[in-house]
């Protein structure tokens, strides 16, 4: 059994959103699979003319692009909440321990009493110092979570634009493929007329692919920032070892 479980501590609440998220994004994300499947059917038909368009990847928008870019800001904020709680607990504990030492000094005399008071006050000081470290860690986690959530909101808005392009693209493909023979006629028409007859569709497919590439490249840029924040958090983790008297 862990110490936390033995003490009956509850897990901190999940981090709450502190920014306005794009509700349109949620709707687009739910409908992505249907749009993507239609577009991929059109891409396969067009590719029979040798265009060589890439098919769109599987997975939800959030799984593919949002979380890899922004990180799970709600989990980060949850850790920040936990650190704030620990800071408050250590601060309260330190005040009570100091009070215990003061009371002991009033009613207890001798060398044992003096040793006890020194020890208790040392523990209180150490607890206060560790609380300050945890508090600084909480502020850093708040900063990271806020950045990640802000990035998530930005990406959501970009992906709404991507979703609009996908919807327009799916409508164009379905219009061309409509009729009793559907995709067979569409593919045959592309094969005989060339992809010049579907330039608008090809342009939108490439626009979607370029947007995905741009967001994927942004993932690498954000990864560099994340490594810096990880180093800052790691340095905070080692600070309690510098405080005498801490377990």
C-alpha cells in the first residue's frame, strides 16, 4: 500500500478548462471519419490518372494533431492542483509543528526539552522550505498547462478551417460521383479526361495535405519547447534534497 493510500488521500480533481474552446471543432472531429473516407475514395479514383495524391490518415483530429501538439493540458493542470494542495498542506503542517514546539517550551524544561524544541522547529523549517519548492513547481505547471491549453485552442481553430475544406472537398467529390454507377464513372471520367477536369478537387486535396504537414512540423517545434520545460521541472524535483532535515 502506498503512503498516499495509507493516509486516505484523494486524487486531485481533473484540470478544468480555463480558455474558451472552439465548439465547432468538436463537431468537426466527430464527422471527420465520414468525410475522410469519402475524400479517400475520391483520391483513389483520381490517382488512377497518375496524379499520385496522398490519402488522408486515420484517427481523430484530436488524436492526430491536437494532443501531440498541445499535450494533455488537463492532466498537467491536475498535477498543478496537486502541487498547490501539497504546498498548502505543508504550510499548515509547519505552522502546527511550530505551535507544538512553542507549547512544549512553555511546559517542559531541561536538556531533553531543548533538544526536542530544536528538532521540532527544524522540521517545521524544512517543511516550510519544501512547501515553497512545491509551490514553485505548481506555478511552473500552471504556466505549462496554460501554454498547452492556449496552443490547443489555436490548433483547434486551424483544424476547423481544415474541416471546412474537407467538407467542401467531400461535397465536390460526391457531386461528381453521383449517379447509379457512382465511383466507377468518376474514375473512368478522370482516366479519359485527365485530372484537369478535377483541378478544384486536386487543389483542395493538396491544401488539406499541406495543412496537415504544417501542423506536423509544428509538433517538432513544440517538442523543443517541451524539452526546456521538462528540464525546469526536473531541477525543481531535486531541490528538496538541498533542504536539511527532509526525509
